[in-house]
C-alpha cells in the first residue's frame, strides 16, 4: 500500500514538472511575442510602414490623349504623337562571371553577324544618314562597350528624334526586335504635339508649352478645355512579373476640332505672300481667304520679317492688330451715301488736279492729277479728293448720320473668330467733329479696323449684301460624335438696298477692268475689288515727320459674276514708296488663279477624244510608282533590266514611243548633285534628302530651277534651293 502511494506521488511530481516546464515555455514564448510586438510597433515601425505603402495599390493619374486639330478635308493639322529615344547596349549587365561571359558572347555574335544588315535597314528608315555613317557610329559604340549608345549619330541624349511610325519600322529590324528589348536596346517615349504640315498656318493652329503641357496661343488655346480631355485614376498591379495599369476611373480623351482651313489654299496664300514680301523687302504681310457663302476662312497667314529674306509667323496680325484701312474703306463710304440717296452714279466732282486744301486748310492729295470724275471713276481711280468732297457735301451738316450708316453695314462688328485676343474695330461716334475728321474718315483715316473686318465687308457684298461672321471652326467631335457645332452666323442680313448693292458691285468690277486694280484681274474669270494705300502714323510725330510707312492692300472677290471666295492681301513697308496696285494686287491675282485652278480639277477621262489617244506626260522621279499608275491607266511600259540591289535603282525618267513607255533608270553618283528639274516636290525631296542634302522648297508644282545645279559636288548637310512652278 505504501509502495502504491509512493508511486502515485512520483507520478504526480513528474506530471507537475511537465506542466511547469510547459507553462514556463509558454510564458517565455509569450514574453518573446510581446517583446517582438514592441519592437515592431516602435523599433521597426518605419520599415513596415514603407512595406505597407509599397504593397498598397497607389492611385495614379491617367493622362488623356489630347484631341486633334483637323483641316476642312480631315487632314491632321496638329496631333499628339509619341516620340522615342533609343539607346543600344553593347555590354552585359550580368554580375556572375560565367553568366556574364555567356551573355556578352550573345551580344558580340548579334553585333558582328548583323552589323551590315542593320546599318542598311537604318539607312532605309533614316535616309539622311548613309549606310557607312551608321556602321562607323555603331563600331564606336561597340568598341567603347557602351551601355547606352545613341541609335542615331549626332543627336542629343535629351532629344526624342524617332517618330511613332519610324519606331514601328525599327522594331522589325534585326537588332531592335521586341525580344531584344532591355537586353540589346532600351526605348523611352514621350507624348509631344506634332504638326504634320510644319509651319503652315502656325499661329492660327497655335502652339504648346511643351514643359508645362499647356496651350500658348491660337486654336490650341481657344479650345484647350475641349482638346485636353479629362484625366482618369488608376493603380498598378503586378501579375507574373508584368506591371500593368488598371483604370479605376477611365480617362476621357480630348475632343477633335474641325477647322475650315484648307491645306492647299493655305500653302498657296503663304507662298504668294512670301513672294511679294521678299520682292519688295516688306516688314510684314497678311493674307486671308474666305468662302463667300459660309464665311469659312480657308487660309490665314501673317508673316513678319525676322531677318533679311526670312519671314515667320510671330503673331496673327489679321485679327490682333488694327490699322487705318485707307482706300479700301472708300466703297463703305459710297455704299452709305448711295443707300441714303445722298449721291448717285451720275454725280461728278472736280478733283482739283490732285491737290486740295479746302478742308480746314488740311492738304489732301491724289496720286494723279484728276479733273472731273463721276462716282464710278472716283472709285476706279481711287480719288481721295473726289470721295472726300462727295461725302463732305452730303454729310457736313450731320456727320453723325454718316457714322450711323457705316455702323449699319456691320463693318464695326467685333469678330471673335474663335480665337483669344482678337482686336475690336475703332470707328469713333463720340460726337466731336472738326473740319477734317469727316473728309479723312471717308477715305479710311481716323478709323482703325482689323484686316478681317475689311474682308468681311467685301465678302458681304459678294454674298448678296448678307454679311456673315468669319468662321475658323465648324464643329468639335469626340469619337465621331458631335459635341459642339458652330453654324454660319449672319451678322447683317441686308447691308444695303439691292439697287445700292448692284451699283457698288459694278464700281468694284470697274476698278479691276479699268482702274487701279488691273493687276488683280484674270483672263480666266472676272474679279472685283479695291486697292488701298494707307500711310501709317508715326505716333506723336504724325504723318509727315520721319520715314513714311505704308500699309498697302487689295481686297476683293472672285469670280465676280458668281462669287465663291473673297480675299484680302495687306503688306506693310517701313519706308519708301508703295502701292496696293503694284504690291498687293499681283499677289491677289496669283492666289485667285491658283485657288480656282485647284478647285476646278477635272477627271482624267475627260481628256480622251475620238481622234487622238490620251498620252499622259510622266515626270521623272520614282519609276516604281510611275509604273503602277500607268498600269492603272492601261498603258504598256517597258521596265529595263537593272541591278535591283542598287539603292537608287528606282529613280529615273520616262520616255514614250508609240503609246508604250520606257523606264530609263538613272544611277546617281555619291556626292554629286542630281538633276531634279521636272520632278514633283515629293520625289525631289525624298531623293535629295536620301543623298544627304538639306532641301528648301519655294512655290508649287514641279521643280523649275535648282541651286546648286546638277553635277555639282556637295558634302552631306549642304543646302539646295528648289523653285517650283505650275
């Protein structure tokens, strides 16, 4: 019995020791947990906060795509596109010696095996660099074992010289296939605002502050809120080592702005304006071309001389500046007086042989010594004295009536043109009248107008007396859905009586037929309009002290018998003689004829007749393209055999023999200027830039002259000037 009690006590002690050991273990384990909790809460707090931030999806802004600005035909005038910079990696990044050796061997093999092929592929994508230039450039990078060697020679490391289309071509090349990304090359991109037509209508379209991603001027600024879109919100997720952006709140891309600008007409206007400014060494110039029925502005150019022979768009002077219109205001005066019955076409005025001092002793002159002139010939010959004497006699007792009549025409309207910062006209009606104010106002002084207001008045005459507001944008869309529409806006339904309008029209036609505007006329269609030569004030010095500066103009419409377009050409000089008849009218003539030619193209089949076979003339250039066109027309052509490996083998001329065309290939020697006369602009530009020359082009049509001439030696980067002609 005693033995059983001892055994029971021993077992109890053994069990108690086990429970005590377990309790002590649990106590130590709990103490360690508490100590760890304290360490995590206080000692490692910052570390775990950082981990928590890295593990939590972060809300990020998803930038929307900025909308496009489009021409009247849907061509891109401004668009947001990706630009790229690409670096080649010739050295392994592996740290392990064995893996580094294997990786470097792969890079070396890829380089040595495909250098020649890659240099050739790069030359095809970037023809301004030769194959040898690419090969030499990459050899330097390979020898230096560079991790980030520039893809293109001579470019800045901070620039993004590769366009989106070029990048899509690059990823098909032997070195830059996607499987080599981050191993043999790296690509970085940014969104930039691009203008496919360069500086064409630059100030009208507008520009951006690239660093701030904000609009500076033009339509970019006026429609910034619609073009910009609405940002979205999202977070990044990593799945199978691939990080992707997940949109929580999708972004709304910007709207597209549809303008009235016509690319061809804008080019015609700018070329004509640049030509007249260069010929006369003008300080600045403006051209605005408008569609009569709608008021749609098809072209608007404002050039300023920035250096001898160089003219750039500094600001949009057509809408931002106001000028004394000069003689282009005389038809306004005549319309007001004729409509009120104050004068009629048979009235005659003695024009004082060109000099008159009857208005308070103020001296007024005419460019010619006119005697008696009737009303139509006062306008046709642009007589200052005749106009002033007529208006003064009619309104001297109530000059305010004259200004009220001017306001009724609508010429005083402040046109916004969907642009910010447009100027308002200044036609004073404050009730103060001295002996000179009315006579000088009647011939375009003591009044200041934006050029666009003068054009709107003449456009109203062409439009049957209905003045419409000039329009630059027709609608705003998002994914083909119209967000906002801008209909034609009628400013004044009837500028004057119908019989008055007919009289004014006949006078404007007489200006071109037998007056100061003869140089604006055309033998193909009728033109109506008015010349203007306004002397610019020298500020406090007035009109007499210092060099005389002039603003010369021609404003009119065409064809006069069925008006389709109105146009104004204004050119400013800083000194010397100038005239609207000799400066602006010829430019108007050039613009009107080229616009009408471009708008009246006929189908090629109309050239066929039953007697003679149609044999189209083929310009020299890309023979492969010429062959495709000839086949489409059903014409036989003989492709002479040639070594197809030659890089320039597709270029040459075409001759015809009995209805069959013969392709004559030309091999161009490196470093020698080719003969591009007769080529179209695109072929000449491609060929010359491919050979390494920088090309300047003036005019439209085919190449008429080239400087330097053919067979002249040149170095890569030399400039060649091409003059085009219809």
